[in-house]
């Protein structure tokens, strides 16, 4: 595997350093390389570190199955661990009162350090599993380190773990490929032999998103004029669109999908602006949820007031909006223009008026603003 991957030494060091904490959280959207990074880490670990790995799926929302599989993953590291805990689970004993204390005592007797990776933790939606895992983490022995890889922040006491120094975090910004890594992926690993300027452009367009770079490479295969293709590479590219539709947009409930599509006309998003455009209330809460669920938004300030969509995701959303609700687009732009005008942000108001096809009103606004300047 090693030869086929971009080696991410700084991130591997971060993961190794995180072992001093109880929990490492890898939280980022689809295709940001979480699983690949963890596989690299496990592969390169020395003999003194042993890894258990559990890839979760929706059936693991049953607490009994969840802990059965966790014990099975731990037994790969240390055969014989958790046998009594499994018996107690099968007998229907209470996980928090009986099963987990038994398992934790068992783990505490193991001398060598262990890492347990739970991949795709976003598929766990059971409150009972979250509560039981929180109990497990709070009493986890020093020789065991837990790693969760997830597309959205789990319902666990993260703030408390962060405050007590028990949480290491790797997020989208950390996983973002740098320009040099993008070049390694595209030219060294995938053998594309692209010019430096083209790689820089692709890196900017994908914002360092690993899957975006890889999908761009798929689209480039066998093309004669790569430079021309890269200049037009966007969210409506077939590979990008198929991936984001399947992995992100089609997984959203109808209300969230509608929110994403209709706010995609905005270059930047805030709660009040989205409320005005959607003629609703509570958008600030939805934006916080979108950030928590890592739905390809980028915060533009530290106070979590303004956001924007990742370029390629935003382009996909706008393409899908034009396909599914073409008659609504001009109205959405007009509502955005009214809000920006009321806030005195004339440049952005004019931009939305032009995008919505209201050239006359945009000209009036420019003229009025020009008069105000003098």
C-alpha cells in the first residue's frame, strides 16, 4: 500500500502524539482521507503498538451488537480479552452497570499499549450507544487509546474531554492536501505528469480535498488538452457531481437538502441572510448543524456567524438547483439583494440583482449609491 499513497508524516506524528489522550477524533466530510490516513498509521506502527479496527455500519446501532464487535476487534489485539463481557452481554446484563466495568477491568490487565479505531462512527445514531461509549471513554485505561473517524461530530462529551486535555482532534483543515502533496498525488502516485501551474489551479479549485483531486485525475485520464480541461474543472464535472450526489446530497433529509440547494445562490451565508432568502427562521441553528455535520462548509470567522460552501460543492448545489427548481432562482437572488441592501452592503446587493436578471433595479441601486458617495 505504502508506495501507492502520499505519505503524510506531519499528520502521522499528530496521531502518534494524540495517544497521550483518551480519544482522538478525526472529523471531516466524505473523501478527505480519514480512513487512508489511519490505515497508513496502523501499517507503519512499530511492534510495540497494536491496532484493533472496527468499520461500523447501520446495524451497529444495537448496543449488544456494537459491544460484541468492539470486543471482537480488541480480541484481534489481545486474544482472550472480554470473554466474560461477551457472556454477560448475551445474558442481557446492563452494559453500563455490569458489562463495561467487566471489560474495562479486563483491558486494564494488559501490559502492551493498544489503539482501537472505530471507523465511520457517523453511522451510529443510537443514543444508548453514545451514552455507553461516553461511559467507556471516561474510564478507559491508560494502555488503551480510542480513535473515532466520522463525517460528523459525535454526540459525546467532546467539550469536557477537550477542556480536560483528553481529546486530540484532526479536522478538515488538517487533512487538506497542501500544494506539494497535491503534486505528489497527481504526478508521483497517479502518474499524470501535469505542469506545475495546472496542479496549482487544481489545488485551488479542490481546496485540497483529496477525493476532489483524485476525481479530477480520473477525469483527466486520456485527455490530450489537460490544461484546457483543468481551467473549466468545476462542481458539475461528472465524477465530482456523481460522488457528491451519492455521498453527500442524496443522504440528506428533504428539509436539509432544500436548505442546501436554495442557499447555494449565496456567496456567503449567515443565519439572518438565509432566513431572509428562505422566508423562514432558525437558519443560524441549521448552519451550526451543517458545520457540525461537516457538509462542506467553510467558516469565514471565529464567531461562527458567516460561512461559505466549498467551491465544488457550491457549484454542484447550484447546478442541481437550476435543474430541480429553475423558476425559483431569480426570486432567491432578489430576496438576497433586498437583505444586502437593507444592511447597506450595496456591492453584494447589486451582484444578486444582476444574477437574478434584474438589471434595471441594479442600475438604480448603483446610481443611488453613487449619488450617496458625493
